C-alpha cells in the first residue's frame, strides 16, 4: 500500500463510524466484503456475511435508541502494513446520553485484514480486542 492507501483506510474507518453511529446498518455492512467477519469479545460469536453484519448493526443501533443513547466511534493511531494488507487502530466508543453528556463506553484495539474489491477498500476480517 502507498500513502494514498493509508488515507483510504482512514476514509474507510470514517465511513464505518458514521454509518453505524447514524443507524445506517446496510452502509456499515457494505464496508466489509460479502463474506466479511466481525469478531469482538463484547458480542460473542463472530458475525459473518453481509446479512448478518447488517442485522448486527441494526440491533446495536436499536438497543441504543431504546436507551436514549447515541454513540460515537473514534478511531486513531491507524497503522497500515502494506506487506500484509492489514491495519490496526485504537478505537474509543463514546456514549452520549439524552442530556448530551458524553462518557467513555469502551476502548479497544481493532485489527483488520483488508481487501480491494473492484477498486474499493473493504474489511475482510475484523478482530476487536480489549485494550489491557
């Protein structure tokens, strides 16, 4: 990957964050390959494939709406490894209550296997792990 590709990873993460935070479950799922996977200790078994990823994101958004909470995903310290087509980043998820008060929901590290699907950068597999 080149520097431009590093910018593409940053843009990918921004698309993902805005989509899941705004309830665009299909848009979030579309940032993964059709057989893409999402694995997180918070949510149990891996979520695999577009339909399952969409349902997952819908559930997350619906649950937060019921609680009157918004969330914001903040990714930083993005490191892209050109040789392995992977990326790592730190992710903070901030909850915002009905009064607009923010609080840190969790801090994790994400590790992604990336894929170029017809010129579009997508996540093939995401592994989320708690930051010890």
